[in-house]
DNA sequence: TATTGTTATACTCTATAACTATA
DNA sequence: TATAGTTATAGAGTATAACAATA
C-alpha cells in the first residue's frame, strides 16, 4: 500500500511538471510492448533473408541519403555509438552487401557504399518493412496511424535528423560512483 | 530513384488493405527510434541502482498482481519465452530481490515472490520510471500523451493481458527451408 | 591536442533445442 | 503424452575503454 495509485489527483507537490505521473509511466510501458512486437515481427520478416533490423536500417539509410556515407553519419542516423555502427557494417560487409573505402579527403574517415548485391535487396527490404508494420499496426485505422505518426514525430523529431537524439554517450559515467 | 516515394497515391493494387504503405513503414521507424530513446533513458535511470529494464518490469509485475507469481505468468506478462523469464528471475534472485519456491500444489511450477529487500525498491523504481517517461515524452502535452496512450492501447491491447501478444515462438521454424 | 574509427571486452535481452521432473 | 521450468548454446544490439591513424 505504499504507492497504491491513490486517486492520482492530489499528487502534485508543485515540484514536478507532470500533471499525471502515472499516465506517462503507463505510456512508457505501452511503448515498450509495442516496440517488442515490432521487433519480433521484424526479425520474422528479415531473418529469412539473412538480415537483422539494424542491418536493414543501415541499408535503407544508404539509399535514402545516397551512398557512400561516412561511418559517423551512419552512427548518428541510427542513434548509436560509433562502435555499434562498426559492428553492423562489419556484418553487412561480410555478407558483401556494402563495401568500405577510405575517404581520400580525410583519410581517417571510412566511406560505406552499397554493393550491387546490396542494391538488389532493396525491394525485398521494403516489402518486409511493410509487412512488419502492417502486422504491428493492423488494429489501427489509417487515420489513427496518421495521428500516431504525428505524435511520435512531435516527441522524436522528423524522420531523419533527430533533434535531441543521439546515443548520448553518458557524460563521463553519469552517477556510478554516487 | 527506385522507390522515390512517388505520389504515394496511385499505389493501391487492391491486393493490400493498406491505403498508404509508405506511411505505416515510417510509423514503424518512428516507433523504433522512440523506444530506443526510452530504453537508453531507462538504463540511465535504473542502472545506477543495479537494475535492468526487464528486471524492473518483473518487480512491478509482482507488485501489480500480488506475489508469489508463477514463472509462466511472468513470462506471459513480459511477452517473452519461458527461458527469458528464467534468466531475468535468476538475476533478481542473485541480487536477493526475489525468492523462488516450489508450488506445493503442482511441484513442476515455480513461485516467485519479492523479498523484503525487493519491496524496498518499489519507490525508487517508480521514481525512475517517471523520470524515464518524462525524458522521453517531454515534448508532448498532457493531452497528446493521453492520445498517444489511447492509440497504443488500441494496437497493443490494455495494459496487462495483451491480446495477440506473446512471444509467439515461431511455429517450428517459420520459413527457413523456403 | 582533437577526431575517426577500430580492437577488446562485457552485458542485456532474447531465441531455439534438449533435458528433467512432474502431472 | 503433455506441461513447467531448466541447462546449454547462440546471436542481436549496445555500451565503455584503450588505442591507432590522421588531422
């Protein structure tokens, strides 16, 4: 009976700007569940063609912005730390779907480009993506899907280029040493 | 220029019930990004107290339904395969936050209950959860949060007890052998 | 010195398969 | 035979830290 979600009405000690703290926590839980279903569906669709979700996102990014793309830009687009992008590109390179090259202008940079074989996958990826999304959002009407997209865009920024996003590699180590 | 999101208007071959296939795929991408941010925020909040997201969800489930709870019910609530629930409970048990016991009525079953130490964590978990949700949905107004919750509930079912959810351990292996 | 990417390592979450104990 | 949970194994995804090459 510690926090037995009382009336959730008189709990506003003027310290937090949340008008209904319990609701926003429930929202987080719902999002976790929805995203888990989406991931499962995505694996079921992409797995048989030998791709993972992150790999498919890299391929789509390369198409969207036009390859070659720098490794750092891929990491930013995926909102991950550079090391993670390296891993994903490693796997794609092993599958001969992308190729690495050194940028002649800045030889520290790595340019990643799609191979012909990688380009051939585009249609199948797009189809898998549609099926995944359909499976996850089938209970929503088109209008509701539009509304959901709008709301997520508000809290996450437009499709590419995410505002406060980024992997935010914690400033030092946030509070481990208490 | 293969699928350069043309007018997205004449692509309705009457085979798919999606009136706007590209939009629903974009919706999936947005959800992936939002959930990644939520997970990062969750790790940042829970990590310092030695908990992971899945562990915190188990603790919250035990409180919500009243412990002890059977392992199979925990797995169903988390929408994971039984093996995953075992892993998470293993870690919680190692941290002395939960305890296992054999159900005397069906000695195959395992009953999981919170320890006193586990109960003491509840407030801190709730606070971390609020901060996580706030960080992720800060750009949304209370009204928008309510709308988002409603939409996700439609496509994911109410909070506990998820309709078509479940880990759906693929029927044999779905289409590996083509 | 600062930046780009990497090697090295570790951990969370999740899955399939085979097995044990019980029903 | 069917069910509940486990051991064993694997792999996706991601992170920090130390380092190399380059700027």
